[in-house]
C-alpha cells in the first residue's frame, strides 16, 4: 500500500511517520509538504520507503496528481476551516480514500456537503480522526450505544501549555475562540459566543481541575447529525494554565482573530516566542466525555476520559483508521463522508485498537 501524508512535516504527523516506518502493510510513504526541502530531509531520516515531495495545498490539480498514485491519503494540512473541504474534494476527484484530523466545526459542516459526491465516486472521506474531534466521538458512540436511551452528551477537552504545536495549531486555537459556534440544545442547533459558559471539569493528571468554555470543535455539530434522538450536545475546551485563555480573550477583543490573514500573522509570531511563556510542566492534553440517559428504566451517567501528548493522541486514530481502511474493515460501507461515530459500528473494537497503540483511555 502507498500512503500519501499531506502536511507530513507537521508536528502532529511525527507519531504517524514513526509507526509507518515499521508497518509492512505500507510499502511506500510519500511525505508531502509545502516545505519541500524539509519533507525530503524528514523522509530520508525514516528510511528508503519514504519519499519527500513538494505539495501546495492550494494547488488542487497538483494535489490530485499526487493522490492518484496512492492508495490512501492522510491529511494534517491545517487550518482545516480553510483546507478540509478542498482537499477532500481532491481525494474524490482522484478516487482515493482520505483520512484527516480536521477539528473545526465549520470545516465539518463544509465537508459533509461532499457526501453525495463521495458516495457516487465510491470514496470514503474520514473526517475528524484526531483526539478532539476523534477519540471523543468514539467514546461518545460507546456511551450512546450502551444506554437504552441517550439524552445528553458533553464533550470536554483541555490542552497543556507545554505541548509542542505548530503555527497551524495556533491558527486553529485562535479560530475556535473567535466569534460564534454551534451547540445542540433542546433538540435543535443554537448559535453561541465562543469563550462563554465556563465550567469546571475534573480531568486526569496532569491537568486535574480546569475551567473550560464553549469552543468551535466539530463534536457539537457532528454528534447530533449522526446519533439520533439527542436532546443536548455541548463542547467545552480550554488550556491550562488558565492565563492562556485569558490572553486569548484579551487578544480577541482587539479584532486580531477576525480574519484568516490576521490569525496567520499572529500564529507565526506566537510560534516563534512560545518558549517565553511558562507552561507549568503541563506537557499532556486530556479529554473527558459524559453520556447521560436511561438504562433499564433508571437514570444512567457514563464517563470516559483519555490523556496523552497531543501529537500521539491526535495521530493514532488517523493511523488506525487508515490501516483498517486498507485492510477492508469498512468495505461494507458505501462511499461518503464519515465522522468517527458514523463510521464505527463497533466503538469498543476501535478503542481496543487505540489502547493497543499505547493511547491511555480510561473507561
């Protein structure tokens, strides 16, 4: 199998490349990145089956040409509010299955408009296979199917400030704290201001207790569309130490997050100076999913969590989904756009696979 890794020089892609090095299923790996020289250096360090090539994500004909020579494409090109739909459209045109870590709520709403085209082409677009969204949705699906009736799902995440992230991750962070996002209340979608509705959540160590807020991740728009009958779905996120969120709100008030160009310029600046900010030794990120409903006539409340370095917990779902896709695990499904909770009929099997890859999931 030949795998194309779009945005292969991204910090989040490192654990995937390490896994691919010793995976005999994937006999060729193409590391494609805008920084061609870095892609070539990176590929040469992983061994002969790796090849580094230039790739401009805004050049759709060029992307399609790269994809056509591969069996599957894994995508790390962010920010996804800008790139997810165009790159998924390229995969459909090329006739190549596609798996991404896409995280923005509006990117999800954009890419699902390609569902009919993907079905007609017989191409599977697996969107949001990171940690949040990603692991969170697999856990939500586990809880949803475990109850007789599920009424509410609350997804919570918190990033440690000591994590190493790239400029695209920072653009995403600025985006999800700008303007409004969508939540699911009383069985319908409502628009809310990001950075509002604070709540305290007890996470695993090293985060422990943290205050988090409405943010623009995909779960609050994805879960209600794929798991029928939900009355409420909320998505809260943040960072610790908490001063980071305070700083984000202060900067947001200046209008610095309002356009992609402004976010990109600010992200480049903070990427260069991020070492100036104290992290409190918090070099892991966490997620917690609460599922509430009824079981055997009684009120039931299920809680699941996970913890790990952000690149590891973001890359392992992409790796596992790509591998199982190539093994034919989803051949019974037609082409289409699939979030984790829509794709996986057996969430427990996927969770077992993630745990086998070293992801710390607590059920």
